[in-house]
């Protein structure tokens, strides 16, 4: 593991194993179809109990963890578009919440309407989900980190088979 060579990609059973900074083979990581365009930069952060802030605190305390792992992942048109649609829907929810919130904002702070609260909550939830989709990508989820290597669930079987045998 490690070394001064190019960052590597390999598999361990059904898990995709990525070294920090690696560019994956030019096939869709989900369905193994021909990729489209430039690879997508993906950042993998440790999943843990609690919220994002809690995780950052945990990570800062954990000496073995050396930070997020970044990789450049190819996606086909379909899988690239699906993530974009999810982000667009979130953006629409945020916009609706903000515009609705402005339209229903109370003149008198004692007269907060239910609609105003509803719009505020949708804007908040939309933004939260948008950030989650941006930070934690919706296709590949980390199962564990080792130094600057991440083990990911979610890669397609055909793609993994194309990587050949796991490193010993
Ligand atoms: Zn695909």
C-alpha cells in the first residue's frame, strides 16, 4: 500500500478500493458503459454516527485518519444526468421555499403563519439535502478508510470485474 508510484485503484470483493488522487478507468463506475466527458471529482469523507460537525470532531481526534480521499470517477450520460436531476430538484425546492418565505413573511413577528414556517422548513431541508448530495455522492458510499485509501460500496459488478484481481 502507498509508495511513491501513481495512486492505484483495485477491488476487495465487492468493494472498490481507491487511493487518494486516483483517476478511475474510463468506464462508468456504476454500469460499466462507455463514459461521457470529463471524470467527476468525488470526495469521500468518513461516515460515522452523529452529524457532519460531530464527524469532523471525531476525525480530528482520530490520529490514524489523514483526511478525505479524492478520486476522479467516470460516469455514463445516464448516471451523470441522474445526479444532476437530484440537484436540480433540490434547487427547485430551495427556490420555492425562499420565494414562498419572502411572499408570506410576516409584517408583525407575532403573526408567523403556518405557510411561512412551511416555506422556511422546505428551504432548509432543500439546502441540507443539496449539500448532502454534493458532499456525499449518491452512488459510492465509503465503508472504511485506511490512511489515504477508501473502501467503497456501490460500484457495478462489471466494472469491478474489469479491474482484475485484488492486490495482495
Ligand atoms: Zn452508468
